[in-house]
C-alpha cells in the first residue's frame, strides 16, 4: 500500500498557488488536498516580515519570475492583497467533503493569481465553484454550516500538531509510515518530498518482497 501523503494549502498564499500547479506532476502518487487556515499555523510568514516596501517589491518580482518559469499564465495580484481567505477556505472545506477539493482549489487559485480577483469577494469564489460544477446555492449553504467551520478549524489544528508551520506543505506518513514520516514546507520542497515518498515506498516494497521470500517453502529433492 502506498505511503499516505497530504498537501496542505491556503487559497490566500501565492506560494501555495505555485505548489498546487505542480504537486500532482511532481509527487509520484496522489496526495490528499487539505485546506487549512495559514494564520492558525505556528510559523506562518506574513507581509509584516518585510522591513520596507522595496523588500516586498522584490518578493513580488521573484514570484512573478517563478510563475513565468513554470509556464503558467502571468501572475496577476488580486486587489486587495493579502485578502481574508477564511470564507473561501470554508468553501474549500465543503468542496473537500463532496470530493471536489482539487478542482475547486485549482479554479480558485487561478481566479486569484491568474485572474487577479480577490477571493474575499463571494462572487469570485462562486465563479471558481461553478467551474467545477458546484451549484452556488449549495456552496453558500455548505460554507455557512457550523460543521464545515469546525472541520476547517480541526484540519488547521491537526496540521500544526503534525509539524506544518506554513503553507504550502506536504506531509508524508501517518500511522503506516511510523518513523519514516516527514513534513516538507514550501513550494521548493516538492522535489524533496517526492524523493522521500519514492524512497519510503521502495523500502516497503523491498521489505514485502523479502518477507515473501522468507515465507516461501524450501524445495526438496527426491531420492534417486
């Protein structure tokens, strides 16, 4: 059985947008897409870390360069940025509950960072939802459910407890991985996560093959 992996994201993060466009191509096996509120994580970076406007401008220019290198549409910053992603993240949590986490997240990220539309605007969130065949009435009702808000909060707490300090992040492991589990944070860490995931699965396959050989009966020869 493949080692479980989870991809953690917040729709307000441009780094998570970059990772979301690459994660399914880089990881050797599917990952569970899990929406979390980045502001609830213990080590999240905010725009407050920039000491001056010039540092912030360098950050934006570097992201635009990386988007271009990835072959994506030109980066368009939503206005305002940063925006409050909590309402959109509740929709993402509802989408996950009905099996639409990946298509909704991809559509929403592209609305924000390819279309330049803030996901604090409910209309932009509904456009993303419609792109993956989520009915607007169901979306609005689902996002308002207390259970959905609780699921989002619980996922954020669980991510922090697992060692996720910021988004994007890939967590490899769980009960089946034991001491082989790892947490990789940042869009640049996808390759390291993929290499570790492949190594863990290869190790388990080798162990399974070794156990099969050990259980095989020893052939006997008949006396001539």
